[in-house]
C-alpha cells in the first residue's frame, strides 16, 4: 500500500473516532443539561445513530461530514500543506455541516429535533477534529520520513533547480520528498549533483514509474515549448501535478506554501 493511501486511511480512522467521541460527549452534556431525558424519556446513546426524535441519524451526519471532508481535500496528503490550510478547510466543512443541519431542521420542522444536541455535536466534532488533525500534522513534521510526503522531481539542472531543492530541504520536507532532477534537453550548465539526475524528458515515463513521482516542479528558464508540452501532457495522463517555480523569488508557488 502506498504511503499516501495509508495516510488517507489513518485520517479517515481519526475522523471516525473523533466524531464518535464527539457524539458520546454531546450526549452526556445533553443529558446533564436535562436529566429527565435519561430517567423519564429514557434516551439511549445507541438510539441516536438511527432515526430518532431528537436529532437526524448520527450515522448519516457522520457520513455527510466525512464526505464534505473528502470533497474539500482533507484526506488528500497533497492538499494538507500547512496548519493554516487544514484549519481553514476544517472550518469550511463544519460551516457546511451547520448549513446542512439548518436545512434538515427546516424540512422536518414538524418533528422535535433538539437544537442543543445538534449544536453540541457540531461544535464538539469541529473542535476535536481540528485539534486532532493539527496535532497529527505537527507529528508529521517531526517524522524523518513523513507518511504524507509526496515524491517530487525538479525539472532543471541549473542554479534555479538548486534553489528549489534548498527551499524543499529548508521548509518543505514534511510535505515533499525530493527524488532528484530531470535533465531538460539542451541544458548546458549542470549545477546539481550528477548522481541525482534521474533522466531526460525521453525517460520521463520510466522515471515517474520507477520513483513513484507525485509532482514535477519546473525550475528552468529555457524550456522549449514542445518539450514543455510533452512534459505537461505526459504528467497529466499519469496523474501528476506540474508546478512552475516563479523566478521573482518568494514563495515557490501558492501550492508550495511550506509551513
């Protein structure tokens, strides 16, 4: 199993555990706020997972929440680039869940759904999911070989390629693992270690398969148009991202905002 797939499975498991715990805590707080529910009405926790008078089925809510997480890229290691991005995405999916609950409450207005219980579940689930995910991300930063790291090759062998490699080494090791360099046709100046040159454009498919690449970063100023089109076309067919390193130095790219 590839590391990225294993990483995604871990995140799914974390979300399931977090939402289950959030439901248990929400249930206990709800009962604590109105003790008669437990002794007179006799609400049981397991009843909340299926159709019940007090909230939409928790099983469906959890599935909907995780579906929104999936659509937002929260299970895609390539999109979990920084703590800020994780926090903003979790906030957005939780806001969508709030809208979903408002719509459900409106559609089933004739039934008594406990607004307090739904609000407790939403707020607890959001808070814990965010805390656990950020903690997991910070743990990833400190691993020598992070599960979420994507295999990257730099297209270029000159000074710009070296700068890009330094940027990854300094700030992006948690997200990107540099496998080496791809030699553009006609590049005369080679400043990178020859031992790390993986091949040329003609060898690209073999290089991608052999090194299990996820991304190619263009770090050369003199790429012929036909060569660039060939590179982009092949990467697109094989499901790789292609990023252009800007030559007005700053952040390597909005999608390479290492943090």
